[in-house]
C-alpha cells in the first residue's frame, strides 16, 4: 500500500448493537437516542436484490442489472448434504454493490480486518431449491469492469457471512481454490445480451453469499482513532451512529467501530482501519428512528487521534438514503 491517491474517499464508522428498537429507546422526543438501537435500521436502505431461476445440469449464463455476469456449469450446484444437483430449478437472489454508498449500507467494507482493499464490485448471492440452501461446486463470475473507477488486477475474495457485529470482512481465496485468476477479461456469449463490455472474470468461484473482485489498496492506511464531537444537538445515552468513508477513483470503504460516547462532551470515539494521508469524504449518520435521521458530512485528511466537530443536519428517510447513495 504505497502510492497516494488524490481523489475522494468515503469512510464508514459503525456502532453495531444487538438489541431491538422501539419507542422506549428514545427520551421523550428530545432527539435522544439510547444505547439499545440496532444496526437493522440501516436495512431500510438496502439495495433490492434481483431474482433469477436456472435449470440445474446445464450451462446457463445470466447477468444482473448492474452488469454482474454469472455462468453456471452442469455440475455447479450441490444440495445441503453435498450431493450434486443435476435436475430441477434453482432460484437465485443476486444483490450487486458497486457504488461506495451501496457497499457501506451492508457494512461490507473493503478490508480484511488488517489491510484495506480496493473493490471492483461486491455481490451477495443466495441460492435455493425447494426452499433449501444450495451450495456451489464451482461457477463463473464476472464483475462489471466498466463501472470500476480504475483498471488493474483484481483477485477473488470471499466475505465472512453474517458476523456477530454485522460487518463483513474479506479473505483472498485464490490459494484455496487453486487459481489466481485476476484482471479484466472480455466476456462473449450468445446466451445473454451483455450490458457491460469488460469484466473481472473468474471461472472457478467456489462460494455463494459474499463474493467480490478486489485488490490490495495501494495508498496509505492504518488503524486509527477518530473522535467526533456533536456541536448542535444534545444526545443522552449511548448514541448509535455510522460514519462512511470511500474512494471515487479506487473504490475503498471501511467500517470504524464506535468504542464509546461521552454524554458530557457529546463526543464519540471510533476505531478501525482507514485510508490516511489523502482528502476523504467523512459522513456521520445517526438514526433517531426509521423516518428521522441526523448526519454530518465533511472532506478532510484523516490522522490518528483527530477530533472532528460535527454540525448535524436533520433528514428524512428518503433524504438520508439519497445522501448515502451519493457518497
């Protein structure tokens, strides 16, 4: 991670708690958020998945609306017991995440837990037959390189699924699959009408759920602490908040964890891996409920120990969704 990028980042910081949310979570309409809010509030902004049905036992190619290319082989599917599925219909739910804002809505980030990545696209794939989960032997996947800000190599990464903190981190699995396929490859097929001309294509993907075409981020990143002081709203209790960061020319996004919130100083402490040394879009999001939100957005260089004074703007659900999407 050596060369600096003079483009804009988007950084995500999240406090992810486990208890459910109801009216008792808030203090008498005082714009107050207590500690038992849940990260499920951001589910309100998730991207709609696309449904497909394919016949097992034949080669079948499909493409998502954002350009993700999938090629299933005659032996691509296995049932829950590991037996190959050669007949019947397999139902596929595909969720595509190419924009930094979409990536962050799912807390997927672009990091391994110790290093930052640049993403050429992330997807969530769920496959079932007759209501039972289907797993893969291997299948082909191509990420739409036309929507990727920069070219260069990409490697196949799998994300840990449904972690306790809801944040997905990634592992390079090229060694595990016996391949190290990377780079943009043109895909030609008569089976579908392609909406993209270039793909980061991998022929032997062996996992569903979270899958991505990514590469080590070449800029500077480190494990940092960021303090955010609220300047125009008074919150009691432990404020649940999310802060986003990403990159426009090399799509980088990360999740920082909220370690604490000081009610006296109205300051939250956040920790995690983040890009440093270059101007970053930094966005703090605080949900009051599903329809009322507060946020703060700035662009500045992040350093370890920095304190950011945040003047919050109130937003409706639709306004908040648009603000995150444009990130």
